[in-house]
């Protein structure tokens, strides 16, 4: 299965890199390489590996290194990565409370 990052997911990765580089740019780069490989290898090989997080919208969540939440959805033969968050952030609760429009995120990335 093909795996694509939405613009929002790419923005999330840049925010994580920007935060991590304050400690070590080498470690920030290594994390980015590792999370990218994990996303592409794991989800492409087994798209349904993630826990169903929001069934009505078909959003799944996969955990990377015990604390990074990868939210994605499956459409046709593509896994769309919607967000990647550090699990310690309050954003997870905000998304759960308000929901999200996966179709708008995908459309923004395709356009």
C-alpha cells in the first residue's frame, strides 16, 4: 500500500524536529529518519495495524516509541498520515473532543 503524508503531518514532523534540534540536531535528524521509515515500512506492509481511534471517520492511531501518536486513514489503496504528535501534548484531547475532517486534510495535500 502507498503511504502519503498530508501537509499537516509534514508540519507536525517539522515542529518535532524544531523542538528536538534544541537538544541535538543529530538526534533530531535521526528521529525524523526513524519515524519516516517506521511509518512507511509498517503501515505499507500492514495498513490495519493501527488501533481504530475514530471509527466514523476511519481514523487509526499507531504508536511510535511509546509516545508519538501517528494518526492515519485508509482511502482506496493509500494510507494518508494525518498527524504525528508527542503523546504528552494536549492536542490529542482537543482532537478527540472536536473531531477532525480527514477529507479536508487529504484534499489540502492533493491540491
